C-alpha cells in the first residue's frame, strides 16, 4: 500500500472542476484510459450488484443509484491523475441509448461524463469553487 498524503488529495480535488471546454488536441493516453476504466470497475457499491438469481432483479433497481458511486470514483480518480472531467445529467437518455444501441445490450444511460484536458480558454477554470460550509454538510451523530 502506498497512500497519498491528505494534502495531495485536497490539492487535486481543489484543482478539479466541471470542465466546460476541452482541448481537442490533447487526448487521454490508452494507458491512462485503462486506469480510469479499472477505477470504474473497482468502484464501491452499496449493494452487491455483481450477483445472479433473485437478487438480480432488485439489484437492477439499485443500479441507477450505484452509477453515481462509480461516477464519483471516476471523477476523483481522474483528478488525481490530472485529467479533467465533466459529469452531465442534462442529456436525453433515450437518445443516448438509441445512438449507443444500449437497449440491445440490456443497458440504459443514467449519467454521462466527458473526460479529457481543459482548454486554455475555459472560463470555468478561473471561477471560484463554491461549496456549502462544513457545518452545513458534516453532521456528527
């Protein structure tokens, strides 16, 4: 095990933002993309989704929620690697599903995420990160 320092984690999370404009000349290397795919596979699940039998039908109901756990892990992994990303919900799932032929694979889109490297002129990069204060988010019981 080779844990990163808390300061490194916070630096990368503060660097990360929902990139609005990507540089089309920069591509994620196949090696880095494989790491991001593996991070998705290793994402935590609050419901053992890789099951067979009766639980499978119930697990599919939970799959939508579990996608967000994987998305969070993907976003953090990308940030730690210096790769930009932008999660998106404001899309038309039915159209994505059709274009990607997901129904034929027994799949449906829930959320999507663009990844790459920010463009030098992405105005969003310069905006202040806005978050709720700690006392409104963290409640110790």
